[in-house]
C-alpha cells in the first residue's frame, strides 16, 4: 500500500496549479463530503451530523462535519495542520468542554446515544471513549500506578489481585509488559518515549473503553517505536474502535480501514483507505496526498 | 567566502569570551559582597549575643532558721510562701563581708545578688520544707551589673564616676573571685522565663511561645485558605470574567500594601467589631494571615500554572472528573512551588512586627502564654523592646534574641524544605 501511494504520488500528472496560495483558492470547492462518509446504520459506533465547533470570538474551527465511524474499525483523519481534525477528534469525548470559550453544536451519538444529552455525563463518556495524546503524558507516578489509576478511579477492581490482573493484561495488550514487568514500581516518566506512549495506551485500555481516540500518537516517536505502536493499533482493532489523527499519510495507509480528509475545517472526503490513496474523488484530497500542499 | 566568515567569527570570539568573563566576574563579586556582609552581620550578632547564654552566679552560705524567716516549725505552705527570704539573703551576703558597717555600702552589698535570690530560696523551701533550720550553700543569680563586670565589660582603669562598679565593689568582687564564690553558669533563666525589667531575670520564653502560637495559627489559617483560593482561581474560575479579573487585580494590589495597614484593619475589625482579646496570638495570626495570603496565592497560582496541561488532559482522558484531575495530579505536582510560596510568606510573617503593634502584641509580657487567647508578644517585638532598654546587659540579650529568632526561622524553613523535597518528583 505504501509503495502504491508513493508510486502514485510520483506518477501523478503535474497539471494542477501550484500550491502556493492554494488554500483560499480551493476553499470554495468544498460543498459537501464526497466518498462514503455514512455506513447506512450498519454497525455504526459514532454518528455525527452537522458538527460545528467555535472557539472564543466566534472563530469557527470546523464546519458541518457529517460522518459515521464503524465498530472495530480504524479510521484515520488526515489533513494539513490547522484543518480541524484534532478538534473533531476531541468532540468525540467532549474534551473540547475543557477549553474555555469552546462551543460545539450538532448531533454526535455514541451507539445511538446523544453524547451532549442531558443525562450524558462527560466523565462516563470519557471512560467509554479513551484518548491517547500526541505527546506521551504518563503521570509522574510508578508504571503500576499509571495503569491502575483509571481502574481505581472507576472502582473496576474489587481487590488488589484483580487490580494486578488488570494492570498486567493492559500492559500486555499494549505490548509493554515484557519490558517493564521487573520494574512496575519505577516511575513511568523514566521510560523511553515509545515505551511512555505505550504506557499511555495501556493506561487508556485499562479502563476498557469502547473507542480509543489517538491524536497523532507517534509524531513524537522514532520510526522503530512508531512501527511498534502501529502493530499494536492493528491488534487493538479486534476489541476497540480506533480513531487516529495522523500527519503521516503512509501511517494512515498502513493502519486504517477508512480515511477521512479534512481541509480548512471541512470534511472533504471519506472513503476506504485504499480508494482514498489510489483514487481520490476530490481535487483537494488528490492535491494533499500527492504532496502538493500540507 | 567561507574563510572570511571563519575570520569574522574568530575576530569576534575574543570579545565574546571577554564579555562572558566580565559577566562571571560581576556575579562573583556580587556574591562575595553579599557573603561578606552576611558574615559581618553574623559575627556581630553572635559575638554580642553568645555571652548572654551564660550568667554569673554567687555562692552564698545561708542559714534558713525559722526565726529569721518569721515562721514556726509547723508553718502552712501559705506561710512558707510569704516568709521573709529577703532577710535570709541579706544575712548571707553580710556574712561574706562582716566588716561592712556603713548604710550605703550595706545597700550596695545587698545588690550584689539579683532580686531573684530570695525567690530561689523560696522555691527550695517550698519544695522541701525540712530545709528550715539547716545551713545551706546556694549559688544565687548575681545582679546584672556584676554579671557585666564578670564578663569583662567593665573597664577598671576608667574613672570611678564613669563606672557602674565602684572601687569598694571591685575590692569585694576580687575577694569573691579569690574565694571561688563567683562563677559563670549556663543561663537557663533566659530559656525558661518571660520578660523582666531586671536583665538577669529576663527570658525569651514568653516571646518565643508567642511566636510559636502566632506562627502555627498563621500557617493553619493562611495555607489552606491561600492554596484553596489559588486552586479555585487557577483551575475552576471562569476565564475572562470581570469579577475574577477584579479579584486578581486586588490580590496583586494587596501584596504591596504596607503591613501596618493590616494591623489597623485587625484592630478595627477583629478587636473593635468582633471583640477578640487584645494582644493575643489569635488576633495576631489573623492579621498575619491577611498579610501573607496574597504572597501564598500568587506563588501557588504560578506553581499551578506551570503544571503542563498534558497532565490534566491525561487524567480527564481516562475519565477523571475535573476535581480528581486537579487533586490527584495538578496539586501534588504544584506542591513544591506552593510550599516555596508558603515559606516566603511565613518567613515574612515571622520577622514582622509593625502590624502586631496595632493589635497590642507590643506589650511587656512577663507570663509565658499558655493559650492562643493569652496576652503574648513575639520575638521581633521582644528584640525591639530590649534594644530600647538602657541596661548594658540588655544589649547582649537583644543579640541573643536575634539568634533565637534566626534559629526559629531556620527551623521553620528547614521543615518546609524537607516537606518540599518529599513532593518533588522527577518528570
């Protein structure tokens, strides 16, 4: 897939206008999302219609995003910097609530439940929809306590033995247990960058969420650590729905089943990853994946 | 091309290194200067203050006979308390120099020993009434003038009129010295008593206890209030809100209000309106709390602000509530900074006297306070009172009190630094 993308990028005819100043030029082109954004009710995990996000001063960050996210799929969100892909990701677990002056409108449903509904509690939502951040952010506590924090918080373990089991299985799923089993009581911040990120993933899956949101999880890591995490994501797909924001198109191509392309706050195209990278339907998508801008 | 660049860089190197050296020299000089002044100050305080930790005693042979004491053999404790120990002391001193007949000299003879001597005997007899009718050898506290002489502060060669110790007294003192009846001992009085008009009987304990009570209460009130206010303002208060900004500006302003104003406020509000006891550590600590709150709030807010947002997001991302993310992660990480702010505030408060003058803590306090509502004074005020006293012996006690204040401060800061180390974690 990677090779195909690269070959395609190289072979793409250079007939389009150069990218300089291209953003404004292309902005009016986006009228609606092309491709297949909807799953027509089949195994939909997240359902999002007409989502807009405003920051302080009515600055609109994303415009009318309509997309479905399927169960146990990996959906990659790509696009140039500042295109709103992270903002959209943070809508899905209401992380934007924590930003002063940020306002989200529209309809987002998790398993058919409105996540902005009155009876919906953001704390419960975040236990169901875990998040892994761009910069590894383990707590300055021991490895064990990092992973045990969530289960302790939500009372998931009845006793120490159960907690030990949760910690071990989470670390195992995150592919970290072998490396750290002899030093669970050492600080999590003493691990390498890649290990720290896997610790953060273990911390997230320890709460047994249904969805894991990943905001550029490998952008601070070296290629080897990145490869480990990518393998991990592929394994995690068996039990979780994963939404990943990435700057690397190769990564999106390698790990995702569907890819969403954002441009200037608008969702331009959603389709099977293969289709997006081999046969993009929108001019902007094609420009982006062929490296014309972004 | 590249050679010219290399040459240019090389040419500028000398200048750059010279500037660096110069800057280091400035730093070194300023540190050396401050150290020099510090050493000078310490030397001055310690050389003046250390002698105060010993005091001069005179050995007396006294006869505790019932007749002189004016009591009967089966006296009640009350009678023993009011017995005439003064006469016993007087007889004991006269026994040292039987030849002295003149009235004025007899009076001078009596004042060789401190007024405390008779109470020393009283304490002995009350503790063991069987002593009545026996002969005892006791070391009693010498008068402060004798103490000063024995410590070498009196110049024998000066004209008699310029000396507190006259020629005939010098003869007595030399005789006492020769008989081994005069000696220096550790000054326990200084650590076990309150203030007194007589320097040899004056102690630091009432001021020390006053400071301990006041500081403990100040910490008890200011720390939770300041930290909670900082946490609320930094983590929970709405941003860009007029009232929050208004409060913030006012806190910053309060930090620069002269401390005596807080004293006036304390007088007007706590004493006049709420009728709290004047001169008490309770009111003093309220005033000091108000004074150091801005310092603690500002420092704590800075510490909270410096905790990376990724930690907050990490906690929120796995379903911690706002309060949990703040108290499980942000506050522990900010604790070293919060404690630093508290140390600065407390160090400020422990040396402060101006605001406490207004609430009556400047009083002459003899009794050691036993509670937070007892009249008390504090170390800086005690230092001020002694520095203002004319007796020579108070000079060394002033310096000794400064040493105690410094020790108190170091102890307090040490505690805070140890606590801070406990909270410091590596990232």
